[in-house]
C-alpha cells in the first residue's frame, strides 16, 4: 500500500508556470488534509556570476530578500485562492540537488512544466525529466488551471510492480474522481510476428491470447475496492502515444503513471515514455515510483 499524502512541497521560481503549480498544490493540500511547504532555491552559481560582475556589492543578501518576499507573496495568493500553506523554505545551492533533498522527506513534489526567468536558472522544463528519474517521492507536474477539478484520472498500467502503487496513489490524490485504468498492448508484436513467418491465423491467435491475459491481469489489479468508480480498458497500440490520446478521449485532467515498468526498464526508454507524456499531454501528470 502507498503511504498517505501528508507532506507536500511545491518548488517555485516565481514564474507563471510555477505559480500555477503552487496554487494547485495549495488546493490539493487542503483537499486531502496535507501540509504544504513552498520551496525556492537561490542558485549559488547565479549568485557567484553576479558577484564576479559586481565584486564590490553583496549580491547574496538582496537575492535572499527578494526570494523571501516572493515566497510570502505566493503564500498569500494561495491562501486567498482557498488553499493552505504550512511553511516557506528558502535554500541556496544547486537547484536540482536542493529540490531532491527537500522532497526526500515529502510525500509529493509539485512543480510546473517550465520556468520563464533564465536569470534565476530554474528552468523546470529542462530538469523535470531528470528530477522524475531521481526523486524518491511521487512528482506532480501541473500544466493546467488549478481550478480545474480532478474528476477523471487516467492511470496507465503494464501490470508490473509499479502498477498497483500508481492506482493507489491516484485514489489518494483524487479520491472523488473516476479512475480510468488503461493498458496498451504492444502494437509492434504483429509486424514482428509476420516478419518471423507466422501466419495471419497464428498472429490473430497470439494477440487474442495476449488480450485475454491482459484482461485477467486488469481484473486482478482493479479487484480491490477503492471507494470510487473505476473504468478499465485494454487496447492495442503504442503506449507512448495512446496514454495522452486516451486521456484526451476520456476528458481526463490528470495522468498518474508509474516511474517505470516491464516495458520501460531502461533509462533511455523510461525517458522516452516520460518525456512524450510530459510534452504532449495537456493535463497534469504525476509520476509515481515503486512504493
């Protein structure tokens, strides 16, 4: 079983994208009874660059003061929008290292898909995939308006050890949503079988057997009641494309996917699947490690 979500951290560079993510985090924290900490990292390399350009001035103190004011203002916006904030955390160092260090004691890391201020050197769009690979807790990338409810949630599964944690986490993050559990059968099997000389009848028999096995596995995965509607689908296709297409077709506002699985074992393939969904999906995306 995945642990309850009690501690949420939202990383921000004060861009519009990060502000939207922090507001979603505040609303989620209130909805599920968690505490939210806002995190901003003053990049030590940026401070050193400014110091070299203006050696006569203390640049670190103004950067910290500006960041503190930014965190206070963001917290006020979140509370005014109906969310909650527990604490403001200001760190200095390498941005990704500090995010990973703070999130290590959290149950959920929330961030935006990209930053817009290169002077702060916190461009989430270029580091989100690396953070997804390395972070130990679930990570939520917010891409849409925080007022859009999580009414329909897509949970792509491959029946590996990552599937059940993803489904359980989706239920905890969106306890009133309809969960759409989706499995994509590998569409490349048919041409590979044909190229190996298998007859059309043999190809059909093999794919029918895969369909039956997937249907049984899906029934086992969804057998435990979650206290909310669950719709399961097995479909032939390419998971890297079908995931965000299925999300759009089912009007899902959140995708919750495992960090990797049987078909995503290598770092290269994991990056490809994760990157494709994060780039193409128009809704929010959560990446869940094995519990």
